[in-house]
C-alpha cells in the first residue's frame, strides 16, 4: 500500500499548484507526508474527514475543500486512508 501511495503522491507533486500532502490511517496516524507538512497534525485531518462523513450517512465520504485567499486544502477519505492535499490557488 505504501508503494502505491508514494507513487500517487509523487505524481501529484508534479502539479505546480500542489505544495504538500499527508495521508493518515483510521487511527489518525500519519502513513506518509511531504517534508513540509507537520505530521503531528495527522489526527486533525482525519477527524475533519470523519466528522464530515457523519453529516450525511450512507453515501460516499465527502470531499472537504477549505479555501483561503492564496491557499487551498482538500481532504478526502477513501477506504482506510484519509488524504489531505495542500495547494496554492
């Protein structure tokens, strides 16, 4: 699984707007992160995804999008991995 994640993140980082990423497991522990992302916050990203999934039960987990003036953060849980991607807008 880690090899697949690494390959996907390597491809993702080729996008000039992507500045970082972090992947967490179902315990909120960091599986993998880019060097510029604080791994200690992995539980925060997992918790946001878990809480958002409780808003509407039964369906697909939501894509959460935080936007600031110059930065954007996307959070998505799929299976047992929650992925957070940080981007410039």
